[in-house]
């Protein structure tokens, strides 16, 4: 495997995963209004990258050595798919059905104690 390409993918994947977690938190707490839009775009990009990466690296016609990048993509890909499938859908449906945001919910709870 080309070392330069491998190292670039390693860094870019770390940045993408960190950005995804940041946007996830920003969306959940409704801190940044456009975070949901960027989270949706990044979801699509990450799903495509993970799919193409796994199809390319682990198809039946290649013999590959398992690298740290492979481990990172597989673990974070599985964690990402779990979180984006279950948690993001849960959060979107929960707040969409109640017309609530976490900030409004926190404000109501704090006001109820005052």
C-alpha cells in the first residue's frame, strides 16, 4: 500500500470522525443551528467512504495485510453506523415529535425548580 495515501487517509478519517462527534453534540444540544445540515452531509460522506474502503480493501480478489488504518476504519465505522442509525434517528424523531429542543427541555426543567 502506498504509504503517503495511507497516512493521508488516516489523518482525514480521524478529522472526519472527530467532526462527526462534534456535530452530533452540537445538533443534540442545539448549539449551532446549521449543525444538523452539516451532520447530514457528513453522514452521507462517511457512509460512502466506509463502504468504498471496505469494498476495496476486503474484496475476494485481493490478499491484504491488516493495518492499523483497517482496524480504525472497521471499529469506528461500526460505531458510527450504530450511532447514526439508532441514536440520530432516535434524537431526530424524539425532538421532531415533541417540537422540543434539548435547550427548551433543559429550560423547562430548570424553571420548574425555581
